[in-house]
C-alpha cells in the first residue's frame, strides 16, 4: 500500500472509531433520565 | 395498542437503530463505490455528506418520530399530520408506508438468499458447483424468458418472511430489540474475524495471487482528481443517504416509542456513527481485499465497475473461501451470516411502521398486523421473485429503494424546518439531549441539508452519461443534455432503449413490459397506502364529531 493510502485509511479509521466509541460509551454511561425505561 | 410499547433498554434502542441502518450495502456497495469514485479521496465528500446531510437528517427523523409518538402516532402519516395545520401533511407521510412496504418486498428476497447461502456454505454446496452456475439455477432463471420459476428460492423467501413476521409479532422489546442485541454483536464479530483472516492472507496460502493489501490500496489510495468531479460528490452523498436508511420512515417509527424527555441527539449520533464503523472499517476491509488476494486487482477492478460489489459477494467469494480448507464452510457461513444479520435488522425496521400504522390508526392487534405485513410483503415480493429476469426487482429497487427515499427526505426536511418551524424543531432535537448539539446545526438543518438533498435529487433526475462537465459542454455546443439511461427522467423515457416494445416478434412479454407493469403496480400501491390514510382519518372524524 502507498503512504497516501495508509494515511487516508489511518485518519478516516481514527475519526470513525473515535466518534463511534465516544458516543457509544456515553450512551452506556449516561444514567437513565426520569421515566427512562433503559 | 402500540402506545403501551416501549424499548426495553437504551442500548437495545441504539443497536436496533444501528441495525436498521446497517444493511447489505455496507459490505457490498460501499467498498465498490469508494474504489470507483476516487478511492481514499471519496471519503472526504463521504464524511462531509455525513456531517452536513446524514447526521442532521438523523436528528430530524428522530425528533419527528418522538414528537409524533407523544400523540400516539408511531407511523409517518400521523406524525406529519401533527407537524402543521395543513391536511395534506399526512399524505407526505404516505411515503413512510409505501417505501417500507415495497422495499421490504424485495429486500426480504435478498435476505432470504443470504440465509440460503449460509446453509449451502455449511453443507459444502459451493465445493461441488460454482456459485456462478448455482445462482441463476437457484433463482429459477431461463434464458430469454422474463419469468423465473424458483422453487428453492421461493421456499427460502417464505421461511425468511415467516421469521420476520414471528419476530415482529413478539413486539418491540421482546422481538425487534432482542434480534438487534443478538444480530449486531454477531455481525461485528463475524466481520472482524473475516477482515483479519482476509488481510493476513499471504503468498504461502494456497490460491493467493496478490497481496490483499493491494485491494485495500485500491479502496483507499486517494485520487484527488475525484474531488473535482461532481459525480464523486453525488455518489458520496447518495451512499450516505442509503446507508443510514434515512427517508424511509423507519427511524421515525423507532423513535416514536421514546418518552417526551428522553434523549434523541446522542442516541441518533451513536447509531449513525456505529453504522459508519461497520461500513468504513469492516465493509471496506473484507470483500475487495479477499477478492484481490485470489483474483488479482485487475479482475476486481472490472467486477466493481458498476459501483456494486454484489457479484463479488454472491458469485465470487463463496468459491474463494474454498481455499481456506476446513475453515471454508465456517467462513462462508460467517460472510452470509453477517449479511443476513445486516438484512434482517433492516427488514424488521421496515415492518414495524406498517404494524404501527395498522395498530394506531385501525386498532388491529399486533399479531394480526404482523401477519398482514407478511402477506402484503409476500404478494409484492412474489412479483420480484417470479419476474426477476424481466427486471421487476430492479424497478422496485430504483423507484422505492432509491427515488422515493430522496423525495421523502426532501419533503420532511422542508416540513421540519419551514412548516413545523426551526425554533420548535431545535427544541425537539435538544430537549433531553445527553450531548451538546452544536448550534450551527440549527442553520445546517434549515439551509444546508435541504440544499444538499436538492442537489442529490436533481442529480438523480438528470444524471448524464459520463462526466457532468462534458454534459454541460454538450449543452453549450447545442447538442442537448446526454441523459443517462439510469437517471430518473432517462428511466421514464426509456432512454438508451431504441427497441422499446411490450411484446417481441413471437408475442412474448418483453422486459419493457415488465418494467412498465411494475411501475404501474408501484403507483397503485402508493395510491392504496394514500387511500388507507384517507380512510383512517375519515374514521377518526366519525369517532370524534
């Protein structure tokens, strides 16, 4: 793979993984609001 | 009534929403689209479209859904009826019934193929017969005929429909949520296993002709010239549109089961990004790298020219797995298993709005509503099954699975921003939010997202043959606009079909006849959905004088 392809892959994966993990962890950690079944 | 139904857990809701978005296109369409539209450079317009169109549309649809749910409406007609003082608003919501019903009809058929392929992978069918021979035989296709007689495929279709109906009849938490909690983690595990195994293929493995990294390079190598090509931007925006399952009415429906103060902003963002993880990280790392390892890059480039990895996924990969020895049946089952889980979590989301409409507006019991959905899907799906060679399946995919989505999304974002009002709309999105929604999105939703979808809509309407620049030059030179046969207007006018006729010389039906008949059928289904909405509101008026 070329350096440019590696760079593109690394940056995109980093952005996608960062937001996926960040938001999902927040979903898991945020206490249920009033009346929340979850 | 659906009013008593709720999601069991918040994680279950997010997984169900992500499962709704994650579909076969994440694994079959995305890598081919990326590779054919500028490689790594495709990801720039793709992510820009995700932020400026995808995420805002998700927030809009979640907000419309939760708002409608407060009035006891869990399907689009009722939700849109509550968004303004105009009586016609509920008819915009007809799209939320029509699209789900007609897309489910052909989508459940593809889903049944994946289930059948899991079975055939496990019993070793593809060791004895090449998938390229198996597939037309499985679909019951006969050369020169617009009709198919697919006994096996039809039985798998029936089984898949029955499974969908059974899960739907169990209800939101026990049925759909449980399916998502099982399906989504398994899909991710299967995807990771296949991606790791595929990327570790080396010259010492039997049958390998090239490094799988050459395939990965094909997907990710940035070709900056693509950024200046409007087709790349349209392809990226289109991929975002279809991968998130926006413009269908299914997201609205799932969100309608939230309470008034429950978060929509974080849940929507989490489900959206989870879909991106499955698409970009997993979807881009399985099909093309494995196919490249065994077939070489040139063959893969040729196979993905159409912008779809469908042929590679169903016709090529099962054979390539045979090189994996004892792991072959498991790999095949994992590949088609992950496609099946991607499919069923989406088809369930298509069924729920239909059930909710029947329950809310006509008081039909859930089990009976699920059965009604199953029968309707069977009848419409049968058209796709029996007339597959004539092109009925592709017509469903184009008009329901592509065009109707864009029309509905365009309508809903205008209604949300300009009729419901951005002030109220912003309150809906941010009420109970467990994340800070950047205020700039208020203006993005009001101006940028509608403009983005309008461009996608016009792009689909008048897509030219070749590049847009060349088409403009053609107009300036007085040679007219070179409409592509797969543009909306091109389809309506049968552009590129000089032999257009309903019957051939022997008096047999042609593909043109099947295409036109399918379009008429789809229009009738739309009118039937509109008539049901009219009837439901007529009954309401009679009940409340």
